């Protein structure tokens, strides 16, 4: 038989049971339930037997070109159109064919859907959709092979090569679970691409960068919290790669947290640590726990980022670092050139630098860039051949605007220390060195140190008899004030 239009108007409770059943394709299982109630009375029992079309023995009722609507009072709650509806003879299930123009109102806004086939089981209250489905609302605009909807839990489970848009980004996933009431979602494995602020560098541009995120599991905690969680995530924007077991982004507080052993890879530096928190409103990032930073030479800073093995480096005490001199003979000019290279800060950006500490706190707002490094930081820079420089301090301060690094001590202590492969060492209450290219600036406070010299113009006897000047206070550009032993 054919029924061109069915309008069901009942009390509010009855209406909800009727409408949500037909709309179960995307989230309206109660309409299918209503069909179950409707067909148990079997008002067409005397009509469908007269149909001239052959009907399967398992089918009790067949309706063609069916339009279903659900009203709550005068308000249209949901509607859909199906080319055909078959109700099983045992009244246990109904099958809808070629469903389109489906609209269902939820707490998360209207959901639009269409599908090839849908089966509603009246006993389990489960809707199963096969043959391709489209679902769209404010969070989703996706295509999938099929889905199921559990009326009892309000969970929409979308399976099989899910593609389209999700949370304003392009998505490819093997499965998506969406809560119709709260807007919470689970997906994974998932690849998501869209504009989102995941790194400090995003604040220096007009719009957030476009990120490509791959995760074994992505979770949204719902529209009220606006929090997104990525497990085993790798995220890249072309200039930065973030790798972390757990990344949590709270859009309401604008705080990003990466934990479980994180890695940042960029053109200028690679960083590994236990945890990282980005406070975007404050323009501040805090990296904590076994912080390891590999600062790349200037020649490599424009290279695209890549996940790479970092140099091995373990913190050592100053006593464990001993200078070793070249055994091969050097000319006077070669020796002076080597000494100049090791003692000058002009070449600071020409060679890689490794820094370890317990915490780095960095303010990245333009015009006030600076960092505080704590937890007994130390660093080592390898130069040509076996030449090196090594620094230690109680804490350190980096001024990103002036491009200077200050090694600091506790009060009344000389914990700022510099050593090199020549055998030089300088110990002071503070040491300031320039990190600018071609800027040879060094300043220290009350100091004690030793300067190695290969200059044979200074008689060895004079070296032994010379009396160092007393510590008199700070000095600049040439080794600092105070005692210098030669």
C-alpha cells in the first residue's frame, strides 16, 4: 500500500516517542519506537493483504513515500522523508529505505541527516544505519559507512572511514562516538587538520596557524567545558612539531597542557621535558622536569622541523670537566686564533648549544620576551674539532629583547662558572654574555679565575712570580673583574 503523508499529533510524551523513532538515523530513535507502538495496533491489517505488489513473508506492513513529522504542541521537533518503510510481521523491527531531509532538534542544536537504510529494533531500542550516512550539526559535517544510535544512552556511534568536518577542521577517523545531549565526543585513530592555537608562535600572527594533528584517541569533554584531549599525539604546523603522550586544550581558559614526556622540534631549537603548559592569555610557557634544550646553529635555523635524535648529554660537576690540549704543534698564529675563537662570544650562534635544567619559564609577548631558567642549569657548546665551552649556574636569565644570557648565583656565592677546552675558567657571582651574532660582550661581578695562554713572549719565570690583583668588583668585555691568574 502507499501512504503519502503521516502526521502524528499527540500529547508531549507520546509525540517524543513517535518522532525520535524515525529520526534515529542520526539521533532520533523515538520515532522508530513510535512506529513500534503504531504497528502493534495494525490498523492496516485488512489492507496490506490486498496489495498487488509482492511482499516478503517477514514483512507485516509496507508504506511507500513516507513523510514523518513530530510536534510538541505547535513546535515541529523533527521531520524526515523515507522512500519506503517496512515493518516486520513480528513487530520487532522496522526498516526505512533512502531516508533524506532529516532534521532533529537537540540540546546541541539541529542535526541534519540522510542515509540509505536504517533498521530500528523496538526491543533493544537500537538504530542501525548501513549503506552510507551523512550527519551534520554545529560540531559535525561528516560522511560514513554507517552508524548506530543507542536510545538508552543518547550515544551516536559512527563507524567506518569517517570523513568530513569535525570541530571546524578536516577529519579522517576510523570511528566517532558523539553524545547528543552534551556534545562530548570520542574519536580515533584520528587525523585532524584545522586552525588552532597550539604553540607560542601563533600569537605573532593575525590568525592561528593550521595544524595537522594525528592521535590514537581524541576526546571532547562537551560544549560546557570546551576541552579537547589528544592521546599519543603528533601535531605539526610546518614550523613546529609537538609530540606528547597527552595533550589537553581548554579553549575557555586558553591553556594548553602537554604531559607524559613531551618533545618540541623547530628550526631554532629542539626541547624535551616531562611537561609543558602554555598560558596563552598571559603569553607564558612553562616547561618542567628534566628539561633538555638543543639550540641549533644559525645556519640550520631556517630548515624545516623534523623529529630527530638529540645529542646525549648528562649534567656533570665542574670537577668532572677537565681541559685537554691538542698534542699537535700549532703555530703562534694558529694558537692565537684558537684562543680567540674559544673566548669570543661573536661566534655564539655559529655552533650548537645543549642546555639542561629543571624548569624554563618563558614570556613570549613581543617587546617583553624573556626566560627564567632554574634548577641548576648548565650548558655545553661544541666548537671545531674537540674544542668546547661549558657553563654552570644556580639560575639563569635570558633577555630576548637585548639578546643576553645572565648566569646567576645565590647570595654571597660564586656559582656562575665558565670553562673551556683551553683550560680557562671564570667563577663569579654573575656572568653576562651576549647571544647576538658578532657581538663580543662579557661582563662579570666579583670573580676568580684562570686564563691559559700560549704566548711565548711572556717569560715562564715571570708567570710564576706574578702576583694577581685583588678582587675589586665587576669588570666588562675581557674576562671580568677580580682575580685573574695566569
